[in-house]
């Protein structure tokens, strides 16, 4: 049984993009804030802090989740992936490159979250169709693009264009 | 948008969790997809969060005499993608597609949704439709007695929901699930779920302070020709509220339209 006192900092250790990371967090510290302000991983964006906008979406143990609806102390021993982990030594990954090609981003605020949801979809349903892609995108608010370029980019990567 | 300070406890067993709930102003934390937003908004300020997600053995979907037993910590995404759920309770499978978004479904649990008791949530309505039995650390509560009102259930402060039992549907049962929401994944403005088999069951979601069975409307059903009359009765049987998202009149109208569609699919699917 793990007990953590309120208002005190407690050690947290998990894997972030393949690297073991460690820090200290009060129980109430949101994972989104821990990533950004304690680990300097600013790729995860923060919009609404109540699960609606999707900007903070990351992957935990392979599943896309809202980082603003998790506490950092819950992550002990978990495998966390953020947008910083997507690109490979040769450059952008396929989804990132397709977004660039199809003008799937303008300000880029929503982009990291969208990439993390679409990457789970691609791992689990590599043949997902446009309706399924749009359904997943419905969990992300993009105020710039009107979604068209994002859908086109995803369709290319999912082999549908 | 930052939560107030709280103590955090991650018990390893249900006994430890129950003991921790006894004393303080404590709250159970499951998927956190309803609780954490409420804390971030500071609508709640519990002194202790009891995180039950590290308790083993509460995440499963298994056969129960032709029906299913489902562990309270089973995630929405697991329900949505379970072949057993799709085969035995296609109406539940269909409803899951309407529960929030992928990233929320990956985290939210069936137990959390039932215990949260949002009147517009799909799972409480489905529990009622499918005559679920809700097993807790103290007793077994029929779904009919579980939901008491907006965000209110029959659970005691130190009671934990552990398992959801869904009795098998009679062979040949037809079903329909119809929801209207402004965008995919939003909470329903209203939804109607129906089954036609040995009996007719109709449940309205988001139309009252809790999901309700529409018993009067059910009583009027005879065959396909009665569907319009049943839908009209369904509309009269609900008492929705007006809010930011829709007026009471509009919600009432939707219940009629959705009931007609759900009954039509259920009738066509029944044999
Ligand atoms: C953006 C967004 C959109 C959403 N859209 C929808 C939607 O369209 N439809 C819908 O149905 N839901 C929706 N939800 C809510 C979501 O389904 C939640 O997952 C669910 O309501 C709560 O489950 P949880 O496991 O996250 O519970 P938590 O948030 O952890 O807990 C919810 C409540 O239940 C209590 N609790 C949890 N587990 C237990 C247990 N085993 N025993 C006793 N008490 C318990 C907690 O103390 C708390 O009071 C949405 C959420 C978000 C953030
Ligand atoms: S910041 Fe997490 S969903 Fe908006
Ligand atoms: S690119 Fe600006 S919000 Fe999506």
C-alpha cells in the first residue's frame, strides 16, 4: 500500500520515450505539468485542463490518454510516450511528415495530441477508414485547420488515398 | 484549473481500500475521467484520494451463465473492443462508440461511469436496460435500485463497486440504440435504448435526472404497427430539463424520434 502525504513532494520514476526519468511531485501535480515544468518536455500542450480539448494527449502503456486527467504520482513504473518520442534519427515519422505535406497544422497547438491519438489508432487498426479516423479526431479541438488537412494526412498514412 | 491538495493512497487490496474510505473525507479514484475534471474545477475537495487502479483482479470480462461478469475496473476501450460483448450484448457494443473519445475510453472504467451517475451517460442506461446486478464490497444491488438522481447512487461512502453482472439475453432478442449529441463523443442530449425479445424494454438516457425505464410505453407495444404510438407515449413519459445545450421541449421531441428508430431496429433484429 502506497501512501503519500498532501503538500509534500514524493519521488516518481517512469520511462519517458524509452529513457528512465525521475522527479518529485506533490500528489496534486498533474502529469501534464510534471512533463512540462519538471522534465522540460514542452511538446505536450495544455489547453483546457479538463479532458475536453485533447491538446495534452500522450500515451501511457501504449494507450492514448489525457495527461491533464492524471497525477504524476500515478505514473510510477509506467511507460510514457510523448510527441518528442515520435521522430526517429532520420527525421519525422510517417504521420508527422504527412501532416506537414498536407498542411495538417497551422499554429501546431493541437498537433502533438492528435499525433498521439492517431499513433495508437495506427498501431491497433492500421486499416482504419475515414469515418474511424474522423471519430478519433473528434476528441481533439483544432481551431486553425478545419481538419481537412489532418484527415488527408491520416488517410495517406493509413493507405486510403 | 489545478486541483486542491489531497493525500494519495494506492491500496493493494479491496480490504485496505474500504478501511481507508471509512475514516476521512475520502474519494475513490478509478479512471479519473469524471473525478479529476471535478477536482480541477474545484467542485470537490476531498482530503484523501484512494486510487483503486493498482488493486489486481478487477479488470476482466468473463462468461456468466451465457451472460457476462465484468470487473469494475474494466476500461471503456476494453468493453468497446471485446468480442464477447459484441457477440452477447451488441446493444452495449453499439452504445460504447458514443462514450466520449478514444483517449477518455482508454482510461475511464465501467465502475466509474456507473458510480458517477451522470444522467446523460450511456452505461447507467445500459445497466438498466440489461437488468444488471451490481456487486459491491457489501451486497448486490439491482440496477433499478442503484441510480438515485443526478450524480447520486445507492452506494455508501465506504462501499466499492466490484463487479457488474449481465444476465444472458433470451435468444432472438432484437435491439436498438439511438443517440443524439452535437458532436461525436459529446454527452448525449438524449439517447434511447430498446430490446424486443421475451419482453419489451425501453430506456431513456439524459431525459430525466437519472436513466429511466419507460414502463407505460413498453406496455403499449404489440408489434410493428404499434411503434408510432409507443414512441408518442415514450415522449410523454419523460420529464427533461432545459439547459444550455437544449430545451426541455426539444429533448422530449428527441425521445420520441429516437424511440421510434430504436424500436424499429429492435423489431427488425428480433426473431
Ligand atoms: C471530455 C470527456 C467527455 C466525456 N464524454 C462522456 C460521454 O459521452 N458519455 C459518458 O458516459 N461519459 C463521458 N465521459 C465520462 C467518462 O465516461 C468517465 O470515464 C466515467 O464517467 C467515469 O469513470 P472513471 O473510471 O473515469 O471514474 P472516476 O472519474 O475515477 O470516478 C467517478 C466517480 O465514481 C466513483 N467511483 C469510481 N469507481 C468506483 C468504484 N469501483 N466503486 C465506487 N465508486 C467508484 C469515484 O469516487 C467518483 O465519484 C466523458 C469524460 C470526459 C473527460
Ligand atoms: S488540456 Fe488536457 S484535454 Fe485539454
Ligand atoms: S493547428 Fe492550430 S489548433 Fe490545430
